[in-house]
């Protein structure tokens, strides 16, 4: 698997920009074609829908942690949350917040977990941005304990420095000789590695 990943990356690097764009578009089309959530959006797979707007769909998880476990997805196919433009993400989060409140009321749950995973290493199974809204109860057996690590000061300082450097780049004004324009939707371009 590692060899094929590096092989694809080296092939993409060797292509001219037009060829590379065409291949990347074909990969995206295939991902959308195979995506189970996109199939739900196209009506190819049934779902227990609870809310739908022009840009967002919410439906019950087919394998719930607890009854009322609901998913909220953008209708546009994105793999990572960092790929979603700020305006679209803001609208999506508004729906997540409202659906969470409704699920909490409908289930009479004692709490709620909202979860969103990005990439296989994080546990993302369906490669389409989605939020889990999970009603929670005192003894529901869902494990919330994450394994933690002990870091020394040097390790904390190194990762803090790296994050600060990228945050500064994200918020520093872009140099533009003609006119300085601030774009509120300017975002850090996250480039996920190929699986």
C-alpha cells in the first residue's frame, strides 16, 4: 500500500499541471461515485432522514451508539473539514447545533457527544465530512477515555512553535502589489496525504 501511495504521488509530480488536474478530478469523481453518503444524497440508498436543506442532510445512523444517534453531512463532498469554505462550514455548524438540541430533547438524554473525524488515522470510516450527534446516558458503555501521552517541555515547545508558525501564516496579510485585499474566506490549504 505504501509503495502504491508513493508511486501515485511520484506520477502526479511528474505530470504537467493540466494532466495532474485531470487525474485529480477523475479521482474525486470516483470518490463521490463510491461514497455511501453521496449515494444517500442521490437517492440510491435509503436513509431515515430527520432534516434536509439545500446544503445539508441529517439522518439517523444505521449503527447507532444509542437510539437517536444522528449524522449531519454537507451535501457537497468534502473529505476533511479543513476543505470546507468558512461560510458553508458556519451554516453546517448551525444545523449541527440545532439538530443536537432536538436530539437531546427527543431522546431525553443526559448528555450529548458531537464527534467529527478527519482521515483514516482519526477513525473516519466514510470519506465524507460528517458529524455524529450521539445521545448519552450515565452508563451507556460508550468509552470516552483517550489514551494520553506525557510530553516534556521541549516536545510541548516544539509543537507549539510549529502550530504558531502556521497560524501566523494563516492570519498574516498577503502581499499584493496592486491592492491589499483581505479575504475573510482565506483559509489554510490543508493537503491530506493520499491513503
